[in-house]
C-alpha cells in the first residue's frame, strides 16, 4: 500500500478543503470584509487580501484578509505587513507600479518568478520563505491594483489558489477587477470618514488645549500644558518647550514631557528655528517637529515633539503643531502681560504703604490686605501714617475695578489724601480738598470711596466719603457703627463732608474694611454685615492681638465663601486698656 503524498506547507489537505474553515471577518459592518465574503462565494480561492499602500508608497498594511485554512494563514500572514519594496518588488509592488492587473496561471512559469522568490527570502527569510514558495510556485495568483475613479492608487487586491487542477483564468480576472473597483470605493469612503473623524478629533483636542492654556495665568502652567497637549495631539514620545528668556540670547528649556524629553531634542535645530522663525520636520530617528511660538512680531520660543521609531511626521501633523503653537503663544502672552500688570499694580498699591505700622502710644493697630484669588492688585486703598502734629492718620477706601488702571487711580487717591492731611487737622476738609483734586483726573464713570480718620488721645475724628461704615465694638461687647456718610470722591466737585467723633474707652475697638468681606458669595448668597458682626465679636474674644483678629475675621469669610473674587482690606484700631 502506497503512503499518502505529503501536502506542501500552506496547501490545503483534502480534509481542509472539504471543511473550508474561513477566517472570520473582523466585523459585519466592514465593507471590505463583506467583499471578501462575496469573493469566497463566487470564486474558489485559498486566500484573498486587500493590502493598502500609503500615499508615499513606503508601507504596505492589510486592510482586510481571508484564508481558507490556518496553514494558509501561517504561510501568507508574515508577508502582508511590511515596507513597500521598489528594489525587490513583490506582487503588490508589481501590480501598483504597472498600474494594471497581473494574472499568473502558474507562478513558477512567470519570468519574474526568481525575483518573487528572492522577495520572499528578504521579507520572510529562512524556512518560512521556502515554505511560502512551495505554496506559490505551482499555484495561480491574481494581483489587481485598487484605484479610485480619479486614478489614486490605494493598494492592491491579491487572490491566490493552490488548486493545480483549477487555475485562475481570464474570466476570474474580470471578477477581481470589479471587486477591486468596489474595494476602491469602500476604501475611499472609509478614508474620507476616517479623515473627517480625525479632523473632528483634532479640532476638539485643540479646543481643549485652548481652554487648558487660557485657564491659567501662570507662565509655568501654560508651558506645561502646551507640551502635554502637543504630545497628545501628535502621538509623540517626547515634548519640549524652549523659551527665549528676557535679556538672554539663547533658548532655555522651560517644560518637557516624556522620558528625557530635553535630551531627545537637537539643540542645533532649535537654534535654526529660532533664527529663521520657520518650522522644521526631521525624519531621522527620533523623528521630530519644531515650530516657532510667535504672536505677531513677538517671539516666545520653540515647541518641539519627537517620536522614537514609527513613520516620520508629515505636513498635516506639522500643521496641527503649528496651530497648537499659536494657541500657546496667546496663552504665554496673556500670562506674561498679566504678570507684568500684577507687578505694576502691586508696586502702585504698596508704594505708598509703609512696610510696618507706626507705633501709637495709646492704641494698638492691626492691618490685613489680601488680593482676590488669581488677580493682580485692584482698587482697594489703605494706609496708616504719622502726622507732623503727632497724631496718626487712618485711611481705607476703594476704587471699583481691577488691574493697572484701577491700581493707578487708587494710588493717586491715596497720595492726594495723604498730601492734604499734612497741613489740615479736619478729616472732612482733607476729603473735600482731595475730592476737588480728583474731580478733573478721574474718568467720568469712576469714583472713590474713602474713610479717613485721625487718632486722638481718647478717640477718633473722622469723615466718610461714601465708604462702608466701620464697626465699633465696645469693651462691654456693645456693637455699633461709625455713622455718617457723604458722597464718594469724584462724584461732585463741590461736595462737602462732616467731621464726626467717636470717644474710645479702654478696650474699645473699631474695624474698618472694604466690600471684599461683606460681598463674598457662596451659592449666590452674600456673607453680609450680620455675619461680619458675629465674626468680629468672636474674634475679639479669641485673638491675642489685632493682627490676629483681622486674620481670624478674614479666615471666617474665606472658609464660608471658599474663595474671594475681590480684594480685601481690614484695618483695626483698639484703645489700650489702662495699666
């Protein structure tokens, strides 16, 4: 009895051919997989695959595949994903380059068969190439380019049969050409949908990046978020933001992403981009992109990303990084301008305020100033200074608004009031003269509230220009206000004010404050004057001195509101108990 003839690797045995166990499609909604199912029903083949080729013809990847048996999959699978090889072409390259279908009724009879075998040896190697050739050499193959109606080549449709008795014919070629045309339509639609989805995803990510970078006014925060979003958008392994620091002629790394981000970026490339203000894409490993961060004529630095391995960055990805750099430039400019404004505003506010309160023989003083969260110093004005007469002046007030302009107006009002106090012992007259001086200098829609007082041996003399009435807490815990309010400064040129007096017994206390305390909000509800009165009474029994007292009051407001959106000043004065 003769032994059965061995079946070559990858070729179906009789049992395999009878079972025809196909590779299941990746999903019923995939049109290419459906086309392969129809091909299998119409034509008796052992393997079929749609192999996509990128626009640069640098890489081949399977878009859909079908095998009649596991052995066929093992034989052909390693050849499906590989570089596009012009030097030693395979079936895909041959079909794509010639631009028309190729029918090989018997592969070993093809004049380019030795070249195909050498191709297998290059991309499969060793025993695998010999096994694959054993499958192909006596079989038949059709390789048909897959092209769009306008002639763009998307890849190739490859079908193979190992049946020596039933080879692929011209009639089969016509069917494959039709399926290739249908595949082109499916691939084109899939690519268009994929491009639309990618574009939508990128636009969404850019919007999130803009929100993230505009959500902070700290330059370090903008730098870090820019690099993080650059890596996420481009699929980079490393990211770096390099800044041209003020007064320096070289770039310095200010934020990085990924392992050794700074080490993976070529400093020479950064210098070229900084000099030319032109983006660059580098294809060598690591592939990298570098774009200038500019806003009009302002140059802030260079945003770079790099990727270890994989395909090089393309022009579309460079365009995405440039858009992100524009967003980063706006965020950096805002942060820098905000920081400059904050420095100027603080200088204007603190320039007229002594670092420490002057000693007062019969009184103790406490002062607290807290800018609003994340804001430069605003319009609150305050001060304590010694007069030539030996008296001590107290001032607290407010100019509506925030920023440099408001801080400048606040500083101007503070200066005028202090200047007039040096030769005038009437608080009302000091405010009246300051009002006259401010009238022609304030914007038409701006006014200044002010409470100005002089400490005497046994109390205070004061005048109020539209400011919140200070609270007066007696040593007996009786609570009242320093009443009497006139017009704010700058409203009416000939406004007059009234001198008032409060006598202080030992232990009596007065707290003057700006509206940042009482107008703090929580869930739309104001902190209000009643809560402030309760906080003052409680703080007076807990705090050992007035600096602690104003801090305890402030902390109560902050704890209740969670955050303050306005500047806050609290100025406390208490007559010392008798010794």
